[in-house]
C-alpha cells in the first residue's frame, strides 16, 4: 500500500512540475512586462504555486469545468449545504455559492484560506461562501449534504468510514481519486483538453442507508448482508430460502429481486416501506427490523 501511494505522489509531482513550469512562464512574462513599464509596482498579492506543499497533499487546482461537473453530478441545489474538504483557493465553494448554495471550505493553509475569502468577496458571494482554517480530520462536517474533495487515495480511505457514517443520501464527489472497494455510483470525465488538461475525472458516491440484518415482512423473513451500497441475502418463505438478487442501495432507497418479484422501498431506521411488484401487479410492502 505504501509503495502504491509513493508512486501516486511521484506521478502527481511530475505532472504538477510540468504544469507549474508552463504556468510559470506566463507569470514570468507578466512580471517582465511590469518591470519594463518602469513603474514602481506594489508588493504582489499572495498567489499559490501549483505543486506547493501542504499538510498532506500538494496544491493543485481543480479545473473549473470539472468543478461545474462535480456539482452537477451531485445535483446540488440551494437546498443543499456543500462542504469542500481541502478547499484550496476556494473555487468549488465559490462556484457553489454562485449557484445560490450555502458552502463551506475547510483548508489547513491559512494563506489559501485568506485568498479564498478575498476571492469570495470579489465574486460577491461572501455571504454564502465561507472558509475556515482547520484540519479536515479534526473537523465536524456531518451537517453537509454534499461533500467535495481532491485528495490522494490514502486520505480518501481515512475519510471513508466517516463519510459512510453520514446521513444516507449525502453525496460525495471526488476529483480523480476513488474510495477503494467502495465503488462509485457514477463516473464522469471532462473531455475537453482546452478546459481541462489534467485530473479531469470525477466520481460520485451516494452514502447508503444501513440495511444489514434480519427483517420481518408479510412475504417472509429477510436476511440482508450489506457491502457498501450492495446488498445480498435471502427471503425465507414457505420453508425455503429464496436468493436475493440485484440488491442495491442509493441513499435510503433499496431495491432487490426475490422469487420473481421486484422489491423497492425506503429504509428509515428500523422500517422499510415501499412496493413489491410481481405477477399480481404492484402492492405495498413493509418490513421491520427484527430485535
């Protein structure tokens, strides 16, 4: 595991160096232009450098088109609360705020936090886009309905149990890096080299409800085993075990097939309520968690 993460950091560093060199030439040209003008220039405002070291990762901005795609994948609306973990220069938080969404950026680097606040003020969204200097692993972000991040795989895996403990239906969107065995519900790539040259793939997860266990229903006893958003098990009916197939959770919504019937419903604590569709057409279906 350590070797794999070292390789990822090395690859990331090489690409970042290439990006920084390209962007650095443009910045140096601007500096020379200012010098040639012969005017005394004020001290330059803080500007982060692509590839600069941070607490756990180097700083690399997410391309704006991918930021837009990530928020679209999460179906973020003004009813949501977006929290960006490792918010960098604040662009994801600011973009969310420009859509009328309340958003918070958690960032460890105080210079980036200050820059983000200034950027939010310039964009006229300081009332909705807020930032705090903090360690994401020491922060409470449980109130978010949408989580965005661009972190390395080892950090994603450290966050995974925290994310899985959030309210079912919370959407998690990551730039480039996955959550290990927790497979993404959706994947999207910005296929536009002019808008995004590096790190152009986003992954979406919807936090699943906890459905594992034994459930009692009029159809029989249901035994469910859950692995992230996937469920399997059996329906005990008329003295035989019927295998559950195609079991899946998306937030608090559950669906599976058993014995020629299709079940769907909403998991709400110790109760599932929904519809079962079989030969006789759709009918209500309820299950309660066995104590």
